[in-house]
C-alpha cells in the first residue's frame, strides 16, 4: 500500500476512534441529563407530598385547637350562667314562700274579721300577733338589671389578619439545599465528611450530619454543631454508606432541606489496640483503651501495623489521670516488650506533659500538655530512601500536632518501613484514649 493511502487509512481510523470517543462522551452526558431530570422530577414529587401532608396536618391541628377553644368558651358561658342564676333562684324561692305565707295570713285575717268584734276576740288577737311575728314590712332584695350579668362574646377580628399574614408567609420552596456534601475521605474504620455552604444569602448557625448504610433507609444523626467537617467512626470497611447534611439559619428553629445524599466507603481497616494486656481495658471495637487500676505496667501496642505514611493518625484523650514523665503516645517500627514507655529506640512519641521524644531522646521543642478532649495527630511522609551521610537508610518527615501547635522533624531509621505500629503507655489509672 502506498504511503499516501496508509496515511489516509490511519487518519480515517483516528477519526473513527474520535467519533467513538465523542459518542461515548455524548452518551455519558445524556445519562447525566436523564439523572438530572429524574432528580428534579423525584424531588418535586417528594416536595409536593411533604407540602400536602404538612398543610393537612396543620388543618387538622388548627381545627382541633379551634374546637378546644370553642368548648372552653362555651364552658365559661355555662359556668357564669349557673353561678349568676343560683342567687336568683334562691331569691325566687324566698319570695314564693313569702307569697304563700301572705295568702294564708290573708285568709285567716278575713275569716277573723267577718266574725265580729265581740264574738271573735280571741281569733283577732291571735291573728294580730301572727301578723306582727311575720314582719310584713320586711321584703327581700331583688337585684336590678344593671347589677346582674349580661353575657356577651368578644371576638377580635384581628386574629384572622394575623393568621392570614402568618399563613401566607409560612413555608418556602427552595430550588436547591443551602448545604452540600463537598468531600468524603476514607479513614481507618471511618470516613471524614466535609460539607460547604452553597447559598451566599444563607447564614448558618448550626450544621447537622446524618448517615446510614446504603442498604438501610433510616438516617441517624452523627453530628450537630458549627464545624464543616466530621470524622464518622465505627464504619465497616468495604461497605457503602450514605451521608447528607443540612443547616439551621441564624435565629431560626427549623432545619433547612437536606443536601443530596452522597455515597462513600472506606477500604482501610480500623485501628485496634491489642487485647489482653493486663493494665488496660478495651472497648468493644478495640479503638478505645482505658488504663485500669491494675499495678501492671507496659506499652499497649496496636493489633497490627495499620498506620501508613501519608495518613493522619489521631489520638483523642477522652479522660485524664495523674500524669507521669514516662507516659507516651506515638508510633514505632516494631513491638518491643519489656518497656514501660515508647521513649525508646525506633519510636517517636509525645508525653502527656508535651515533651517529644525521637528514638528515646527528648527534643528541645515541646508541645502543650494534653488535657481532656485534646487530640494528638501524627503525620508522616517519606523524604529519603537509600544511604545517607548521617548513616540512615530511611528518613521520614514527622509532624506531631497538639492543641493548635505542632513540631516537625526528620526521623532517621536504619530500615525501610511500609507500615508502623502505634502505642501508648500510662503509669497511673484513669487515662482513656481513642485512636482513629
């Protein structure tokens, strides 16, 4: 085949491959459009359901509250009526009794008078005494109309105006949530979740993060606060989890709509302490160690060398006990029994008083003493491989941070290490430390 023909064939093949690539890109974008359309449709349908259910609940609640208020007012009318009628009934009984007594006295008097003075002396005398005893000049008091209750209902029409204004301003429809998940970073036995505010007009007061397994449908709160990142621990490796976040506006009680759920997983096995050391008690997941009351001392190591360069190893002090200069938190090349501290060769550590030790030697730089809630982090990166002038074959750049301060130094080893152990030692009981 002539060179010109070969070149033309090659160009044609390149065009075909470009067309295939172009078609793949278009199909991928078409799938993206379908997903976007699906998200709009599904979120709109869900929003309609939420609005209809919410306002249906409001109607029921308002109807119930109005019925309860009506019953309370009617009961108040009944009470006032009964209390006001009672003295009138008593007065009526008294007057009716007086009328009856007067009728009887009239009949007796008319009968006595008809008999004549001479013949009915005793009868007239008895009638006169009886009339005097009855006290015909004493009449019961009857209240005037201005002194008795005249019930009425006072109904302020401004309630309708207030309700109308509140109802017409109740609820909003947002085209997108003000907060979105920004990044999911795998950690040993956990996932670091970062989120950000995407609505410039929204002023957040608090954030709320929820999590659930992808196979489950129930989200649970894992964080509420003002930070924009959080490490979710107790994550099983190689299992998908969904995360979503929302925010509460400044001065508001209600939470914003949830962000679009993001799926993440960790392939890193969780850090665990080695069980069985007499001086320490471990949590069920073995990521929390408590220095107990045992007199036995020693270094508690990790179950395996699960710390790798490029990662961040974090110790969080949950509770503190009495401090000792031999206390230590750090990493080491290998487990070495018989020591009561990591302040030894082939290890770097920090004491609870803030002193930093490299291969058993104390540095001049010192960090703040650890307290309850303190986090101590170790970050390492490889800076040199092979022989070096100082006799080392392997050099790591180590950064130890504690209480917003850090020290950076080079750790020279005589062997390369793909992974490292971590450990701790406390001389007195009460110390509790979480590792992640």
